[in-house]
C-alpha cells in the first residue's frame, strides 16, 4: 500500500495535519516514537485563538481556565490584573496530544505510536512532477512504508529534517521547567491566574502555569544564556512563594524560532510546527502556529494529490504569506520589550487600555499585524528601535561567547 501521506510526529502540528487529511479522504499514516499517552516538556497553554482554529472541543483535556495574570518585574513586587473573559486554557501535553491523536485516528488516520522512524529515503527526483507514485519510503523498527507526501512534525532536531537536508535557519531559545504539586498551603487564586516574571531573562520570561493537580514553573532565555536558567528558576519559585526544594520533574527543552525565508519544504516533503521553527518569539508559545501550519500543510498535500500542484512548495509560500509576517512582527516586539521592560510593566499595571490590548492579543482577538497597523506612522519607530535593540543584544552575545 502507498499512503497518500506519512506524518512523523504526533504533537499538535502532526495530528492536525493527519486529521485534516484523513477527514478529506486521504490515506494517512501517523507515526510517533513514543507510546501514548506520553508527556512532553511544554508550558501547556492553549490560547483561545489556537483552540478556535482546531475546530474541536478541548473541554475533556482543559484543566484550568485562566482569567488573569500576576506580574513581577525582575523578581520584584507583584501585582495582579484580571479580565472578564478567558485568556487561555491550561492542559498537559500528555493529555492534549493523546486527545488530538485519537481525533486523527477517528478521522481515519492509521496511528502507530511507539514506532520511531529510523530512516527516510527520498525518491531520486525529490518527488517532483505531477505523478502520484511514492515519493518517500519511511523505515521503522516495525517495517517500511511508502507515501506520496511526507510531513515532518518531529521537532527541531527531528529525523525528517535531517533526512531531507532541510534545516531551517533558527534562532534558538531554551527553557527549563518543573512542577510543584498543589497543596493546602497554596492560595486558591492560583487556579485562575498565571504568574509572569518579565525583564529578568535574556529574550524570554519566567512563568507559573496552574494545572489540575500541580503548578508548572519555568524560565526561558536565548541559548547563549542557558547557564542562567537554574538559578533563575529557583528565584522564580521564591518570588511567587514556593520552595525550590519541592520542585519535581525538572527538564529542559528547545524553543526554535525560524528566520524568515528559511526552507521548510522540498519536493513532496515539508516541515510543520517546531520542526519548522514556528514558535512565537515574544511569548514562546508554539501550539497555535503548530495547528496553523498543520492546516496549511494539509491543504498543500490535498492540492498535490488532486494534481493541482507538482509538490509542496505552495505550503512554504502559504507560511511565508500568512504566518511568517505575524512572527516577524512578534520578533520585533520581543526585541523592543527587552530593550527596556520597566515602562511596559508600568503601563500594564496602571493603564486599563494597555491591559485590554494585551488581553486582546493574548486571546487572538487582535494579531501582531493589527497592532502594528494601529500604530500608524509609529511603526517606523518600532522598526528602528527593534533593530537597535537587536544590535545591542548581538553585541552582548558576542561578548559572552568571547569570554575565556
């Protein structure tokens, strides 16, 4: 049997691609190296925008609904802000990914968990042309499978990207996270708010995310500052009233940020989600872009199967046209915020309009491009100061790397 598509990786990007393809009649094989349910390092926040794009009821796996945030600037005094509508949903990847994989299987995809891919062989012509013969052979410990299209959803260091010599140019951030079990001495208001410590980490932030039976605490930074994460995580715990010695399940992970224009498709193969580096630079959130890229990949595969496109190049063009502009603006806002965080935190605390704007962006009611359009001529100032901030950051990075 030749599948229409093989999808490697059963996170939100891979399961979305597989589910949408199968629901439209394509034969799909969905592979993941881990046995499900499996956990994965991730804050586990699903934005309202991401949830609405899924077109699935996530109620069975939502553990907390967030209505506010507790802010700190560089582990200083905290202040709370609340909103009248849900800001985001909290889940665990072990539950979310299993739920999404089950939805893909129910749509008709063949789901093989616990089956790591060992080798990918691409057709000599890269799968070009309008013919629908097999473009790829995927070998696992259980056997070999052929397909007309291949989707890599197996992360930034996945086997698909390596096999295709398809390595998007990335700016890498890293995160370190752990859990604190809920206990009677943890105030109940933590069940509807997230904690955010801003301005004290190179390019990212610290967080406290409530789940059903625990709090997930984490810190992130650009990769060059990875050595700061352990002490920063301990400081975050103390700032929000938790004992660092009580942390459980300590683990780290990468946050790949795509450089605009980087290749994410070749012939009849493409990368989605983290494999393509589609992480929001400002927030570090990747689930929304994972779902969005999975949607675009499924559309491109269907066009190819229908004989409307010779390969999956339309997928990359769709990402560059519809997703990358948002990520590019997010990248500029990230640089701008980390140039001088205190004024933004002061506005967050004192300005209801600024807080409302933050909530609308977080929920997805407004996009980053909408924000830039609202600024009018001031967008030129954003470009200028973001570029200036980037130059200063790169100079600091060079100084750190040149130290003996």
